[in-house]
């Protein structure tokens, strides 16, 4: 009787351990695998998918004929050849705005690695060669269809990658008589069966008042994410008071209509003799908001972290953020898998030790 009971104990112990070893943190391909291929192109999204990203990001703006297209901001002149293709189509500030071009015109453009529109030099010179190969801009619907196709092709591998959509500059679009911008995006999401919190979709925006409108007036049940910035990096079109929204009372207020926050990673720690969680981090946890910081780039200035892995260790293992945006999904996935393998090795050793101990007890009881 004694040995039989011991065997049952061993089985239950090993089953419980194996169920706690997987990571629930999500890896978000920031504009795709933009550290390797031009941002927001379908090849960049396919690469991020293949590298193991859990979600792919779409930044959405409107064309002149109200078609949502996927680009990072409202200008075309830092990610395409619009200035040479349509040299006279700039506004008084010298910039080329997506909303001034029809979809047909945008489709004639050649997309490229991001560059400074004033100097013409790439922002990240060691990434994909500037202005080489053939890349193009796509509509929001085209990208959703593309991701659905990838998921269908990988159904045997149990892969279903989600989407992480940002509504860009709703105040700018409102000034351009496009006050229904959010409705257009939500209608397309609904068409593709993204309607509720359980679906693999997040909807994010830096305009917290617009997110509140989406939740309260439009009655959206999607997972909403409040993107946070500071006054120095705020868009000129965004009139939100981020000093309020990043305060404890602001976080509490935000928690009534969003599910999580997306702060810059540097806003999540306070630096002293050692790094410790910031007040913003603690306030978000207090009000049960998930935390998805941006943007983790292995080829950027990593200070105060010595290496990219050290940086990941702080956010993933110490802060235990719920997800993160990265230009290099493969490196984050590799780090998580390495830690997972280490954890499993430790679990196996613990299980083996327990088996030996219980086996000894069984022998003694015999």
C-alpha cells in the first residue's frame, strides 16, 4: 500500500510542475521585424511571424479617399520616395501627408528603410540597405488578410498570431474632417471578426480621450491600450495632459476604460544604486492594468543596461511585464526560450531528486 501511494504523489507533482513552466508574456513585432526589413512592409511582417512574434503591430492612418493604410505616422516622406515621385505635393511645412494622396497614388510609391526627410540619411544605417529592393505600402485590410493567410498556413503548427493596431493621430484626422476615423478602423476589425476582448487583437492610441470615446460612446469590447508619452515627445496634434494620465489618479481614471498601458520602457524604472520599479509601474499594477512597454531595439542606445540580454532580464524576469514591443522579435523569443529551457532543466532536476527521496521512503516502508 505504501509504495502505491508514493507513485501517485510523484505523478501529481510532475504534472503540476510542467503546467507552470511556460511564459505568458507576449512578444509584439514592432512594425514587423523592422530591425531587419523596412517597417510595415509585408516582408517585415512575414519575418516577424517566422521569428516567433505573438502579435504584429499595425499603425493606421487614412488616405485621401478614406482608406486605412499601414504606416507609422501621418507623413509619407520618411518611408517612401513620395518627394521624388510627386515633388510639388508638399504642404506649407514642406511635409508630404498621407491624407493628401489617394490609395492609387500611394500604391505607386516605393517603400524604404526609414530616413530623415531633411538629410535623406537612414535613421538606422546598419539595418537593411537604404532604398534597395522593392517594397510597397499596404492597406489595413490587405495586412489583415495577409496575417489570416499566415495563420491558416500554420494551423498544423498551432500558430495564431494576433494583431496590435494603433489609431494614429485621431485629432489630426478630425482637423482634416475625418472625425469618424476610429469608426472606420473598428468597422474593418469587425469585418474580420475582431470584436471582443477574447479575440487576438489590441487597439492602442496615444489619445486617451479618443480611447475613452471608443469604449463609452462606440461601446467597443476590444482590449484597449493607453499609450503614454511625456510632454517633450508628445505629438503637436495630441492635446492630452500626460502629466495627469501618468499620475496615480490618472492611472485610476484610465483603468475605467482601458485594459492596459503602453509606456516607454524608461518610464518603468527609477535609477539609484540599483534599478527599481517606478511609481507608474506600481500604480498600473495596483489598478490591474497590463503593461506593454515600447520599444526594445538591440541596435539602439541601451543605457543604463550593459547588453540587450541584461535589458530583457530586467523587464521580463524582474519587472515581469506582460509583453513588449521589439524591432528584433527573434532576439526576444530566443531569450525567453533560453530562460524556459533553464527553468525546465531546474524542474527536471528537482523532480528527479523528489523521485529519489520518495523512492527511498517507499523502500523503507516495504
